[in-house]
C-alpha cells in the first residue's frame, strides 16, 4: 500500500486550558507545512460552546476510527491522521476521514457560531488526542470556550523546549479520498429531513457495534424507518453503526438533512444547528473507501489545462463559488467551469458544500498534485493510449489489453466496456482503464 510521508510538528498537544467555566481550546497545528510558523489563523469565542465542542469531538472520533480493516492489510498500515482546519472569510471548517476511508466528516462553523477577534485565511492540520476528546465532552452550555487555530511553535528543540513531532505516513487512499468525496457530494440530491425528535429516535435505533447488514431508510409521517427492502424515496444504509457518532449532538440539532448519490449509493447526513453544521458522508459499503470510486478520473483524463488555469486564477478563499459568475469572469461556458472545479477538487483546492450546493475554496496542507499522478487506472489508460491500443470507429472502440480485446461503446451519455472490471463495478466506481483510454483518445483527436 502506497503511503506519502508527511511530517507534522507541534510545540504541545492540543488541549482545553483554564477553569471549567472559562476555557481556551488551544489547537496544536502543523508548523511544517507553512513557511511562517508564527501565523495565527483564528482567535474566536464559541457562541454555542457545548454544540461546537461536541461536534469537534465527533470529528476527532471519526478520524480516529477504523470501521473496516482489509484482511490483506495489517491494522498498523492504517495510521491515525489529524483533522484539517480551514479558516476562510465566512466559515471555519474541520474535516477528516476515518482511517478506512469509508466515512468523511466536516464541521462548518458559520459567522453566527463564533465571535471572531482575529481571522486570517489558511489551512493546517490540527492535533486531536484522546485526552482532548474526553475534555470536549464536558464543555457545558454556559461555558466560555475560546477557539485558537495557529501556532507560534518552531520545529526545533531549543533551551529545553520540547517539540512534539509526528511523522505520519499517510495512506495514499486517505489523501485521495479528500478529493474524491467532493465529487460524490456534488452529485447528491436531497432525500428527506428529520426533526430533532425524529433524528434522536432514529439514531438511537442504530447498532452500537459493527453491523454490515444492508438496510433502507425511508420516512413515513415524519418518522424514519429501517427496512430490508427498498421503497419509494428510501436511501441505502450499510454499516449504520458509523452514524452513532451523531447521537451525542442530536439533542441540540434543529434538523437532520439526508442526501444521496443515486449513482454510487453514498449518503450524507447533515446535522443542522442553525449556526453550524456537522456533515457525515458514508460510502455505500463500510469496506469501500472513497479513494477508489474514480469519479474524478474522467475530468483528469480529459483535462482542459487552459480552462482549469483560468478558474484557478479566480480562487480567493470564496465560501461559495458561483459557477455563473465564474463563467462570466473567465469567458468560459458553465460546463467547462464545472469540469475545471472538479479537477481543482482533485488537487485539494476546492471542497463541496451540500447545503449551498456549491464549491468553496480551500487549500489542503498536503500535495495532492503528486497524488493524482499516481492513480493506477489513469496511468494504465495512458499506457494503452501510448501503445496505440485504441481502435475507434464511430462510437465503438476495440482495445487490445493484456492479451485480450475489450470493446467500449456508448451507453447513453456514458460508456460501457466488456472487461471484467466493468462487469463487477459498472459505473458505480468511475470509468475502467479502457473507457479512460477512449476518453483520452477522443480528447486528443477533438
């Protein structure tokens, strides 16, 4: 399994400091990824401290969880990684993945959730240890909770001052998942909304221990029900125990909004607190990491470098990227802007917000441009193209690959292939290498 070395340096561990009623959440941040280790991204007071604290704890619990360990891998390979914090003009976000990459979580803190005294655009990794998770669970409604993101630490030991340095070989699939899940979210549609009481009742019916049974969740009379059969408007739920992390904040929620991607079966569960939102995205199977879904591959294979560069030049920490306005500014058609945003998601420069139905700009603190070049299906398709393996006549292509010839042909707006990979996955996990090779061929001969 490929891993990318990433070194995080912290002066101290993250902690809640001060008295019970007046606490400062000091988040130790990665200083190795910034040229200026003295940057302070945020100083703010949480206006709803109990909700914010418990939501942050939920983020850290997902990041510290492994819902599935592949039998071919040792558990030690799937290392725990730290959440990513982003400070932008209109929001503060914490996001991360479970170690198995089947669950993605993000806390969005809007302006109404924080009393901000200092803000500077930036992204970094933050340290969430077990001790901090326990302390966050004790923050009361009337507590004074100040939030600080940034660090004055330097990555050295000087005059006896210890630096806590974490060398984390992040799994490639974990990093790729950050990009892939944004595209999956952009293809989601609303399924239903539960009230606070209905959300609490539903979450409490879910198993606490591992349960990989496939259920279908539907709403009748405002009540969510689990069924073994699919019904009208139902969404799939396998590994429902992954949702239990939301139970700790359900008492404060205004409503629970559920979204589904009909093509992949992935679902999103958005806890709406009015001033902040906690989003948990689950892949359809607990053993299926988002990193392998391949939704970005077509964009990468048919990239329009000029269009992507034009859109990238307009990124300036927007909390909502307006495709229509971006098209007018760049002179590009809207489909070209959307494709460019999908490619920018692949290198960690934009995320997707389900509620606003729009991308937002942020910069992940690791090199995703290197990661995209390592995609095995993309590399295999490039090799097929270089060897001249694609023979295309009208909308049918024959591709010589590994001693066999596979046929790729149009299927509505998509492509169908006769290879074993396509027979197993269909269009759920993005295109196979043969379809990618055809798409690249068409792009070259357009």
